C-alpha cells in the first residue's frame, strides 16, 4: 500500500497557508476601511487607508479568480 | 441505445435519486455558515448553491469515468450490484438527514458499493488498500487540516479587527463569506455530480449501450446536474442547522475564516489528486472557527455524534448495500422487491421528519434535533 505522505504534507501546508493568508489580508482590508471612516469623521484625508483597503481586496479577488481557474478544468487544459 | 433493459432504467433512476439526496445532504457544506451568520437569507443561499452545483456539473466530467476512483473493481460491477450499492447509500443518507447529522455522501456511496460488491462479486472486487489510502486517510487528515487552518485564521481575524468599528467589520466579513461559500458550491458541483455521472455511464457500458471508456453522454451530464442542483435547492435544513448553529456559534469573521479554510483545503487537495469529502472538511473548519474564537463555545457532544456518524457511514451503507445485493442479484423479482422496500423506507423516514420539520423559516432556531426528535416520537 502506498501513501503519498509528501503530497499530503503539501496539501496541509498549501491549504493552511492560503487560508490564513487570505483571511489575514481580508481582515487588514476591513481594518483599513474602518480607519478610512474614522479619518473622514475627523476631517482628515483618507487616501492612505483607502489605497490600503483596495490593495488588500484586490489581492483577495485575485485569489478567488485563481480558485475559479482551479475549479474549471477548461481553463487549465 | 437499442437494448436498454428495464433494470438499466431502474439503476439510472436510482442513481439520480442518490444524486438528489447527495445535493440536499451537502447544501450545508457550502451554505450553513452563511445562513447562520445572516450573510445570506436561507432561500437565497440554497438557490445560489443549487445553481452553482448545476453549473459545476457541466464544467467537469474528468473523474466521471471511474465509478469510485478504483475502490471497487468496476469491471465486475453488474447493474444489479450498482443498484444495491445505490440503495445502501440513499437509505443511509436519508437516515442521517433525519437526525440532522452531516455525514459524507461519498462515503455512503463507496460503502454501499463495497457492501454490494462483496456479496455480489466476492471480496476480490474490492481494493482494500485503496479504501485505506483514498477514504480512511483523507477522512482523518482533511478535517484536521481544515480545522487547524480555520483556528489560526479565526484567531488572527479577531486579533486584527478587534479595535476597529465593529459594524463595518461584521458587514465586510459577511460579504466575503458570500464569495467563499459560492466557491465551495461550485467545487462541490464539479466533484459530486460526477459520481452519479460515473455510475450511470458505467451502467450503460455494462449493459452494452455505450462503448467501454466512453465519456458520459450529454443527457447524463444534464440529468445528473439537475438532480444534484434540485436537491441542493430543496435544502437539507436539518443538517444546515447542525452545521451552522449547533456545532458552535458562528459570527461573520468565523464564518469567513471557516469558508476560506474549506475552500483552500478542497481546491488544493483536488489539484493534487486527493478525493475527499466536503462534509468532513467543512465540519473541521466550523469546529476550528469555534476553537479560534472561544474554546468553550464548541459543543463537543454534537461533534462527537457527528464523528460517530462518520465512522458508521461506510460500514452501515455497506451493510445495507450487502443485504440489497443479496436479494437484487437473484433476478428481476429481487430488484423489484428491493426497489419497493427502498421507496417504502424513504416515505417512512420522510413521514417521521414531518413530525418536527426544519425549514428555511426555523433553521436558525437552536434546539437539539435529537432531543426534539425524541419529544416528537
């Protein structure tokens, strides 16, 4: 019987890594959005916070697009 | 398709019935946490999930050409054996649904086929080494990996956002959850509908209606996709309640962390060729999202019931499949007898479920299903 421990380890590392990374980046995006609201309330400019939020959400969107790419076999044949 | 016998038609209908139970059993996997956190209204959630399952069925037919990823010897399978295996899987799926237990539909199908094969074609028809490396190992590893990912992700999500204004945080995570839940539904459609396509295609090959090694005909893809999509839309509310509300209390950050972890595990393992059960992955993630926030919130008794159902799924479906095969392989009368018995059992289980119905309306009311069930009987 053959168990591919290396592949199993790879699944573990990749999935934990990707899941944690996406959630962390998304959380920072939300944090930045919330800072933006506070900045605007105080009459400050919120360009930095907004840019940060957009960067984070773009990274998450890219991961989603890659996810769809993996799901749909027609895209990677 | 000159000579399709009545038996083949019966097998096809039974396979579609299994596909339907597969759909409503697994709606919870994608949508339970979104429904629990209010990210999606229950009816909207099952509609999205149903449509994406249908779409997914059309996208991929790669694994549809093997009935069970080499777990049983497909060449020895006769229509009667396949029929008996499906009966085992359907009955176990209905029973676990009645108790609101999220068990793996894949394990039910494999179990049913193993049992039916054992009785119908002998022990040589089963590849036990494959059973261990393709069923047992992923069943233990995948919920653990998903659980660890969700625990860390949940902890960090709260850590990062806890000082921020909570209103935008909650709504932000809700939006994120909708996307990750949709990905799970799509991935589910590309995987699970294929099992039924595989069963139908192999039956047609066994009956001589298709050449060996044929891809599933278009009508098979369409009917299998419709059956699983419809099943998903009907919604296994009893199971959704367990997964979304009874295992642990889920807030939007936890829901998002759990869905993201499930998606990551499902996609990375599919990409590396591991067949795993979405049910196990999602349950692991939900549990992890509970652990990552507040340890005490996880209801270990519910988790225990669920783990027990997982352990029992394969042997129980195998036992039903074996009994069904013993009768069904004796000829047309045997098949008819098993068919009628299955319909009777399904109607009975449905009738019992009506005593304490769980619907889109009360899916978020928390009351233990088993307790509610015993007061009702």
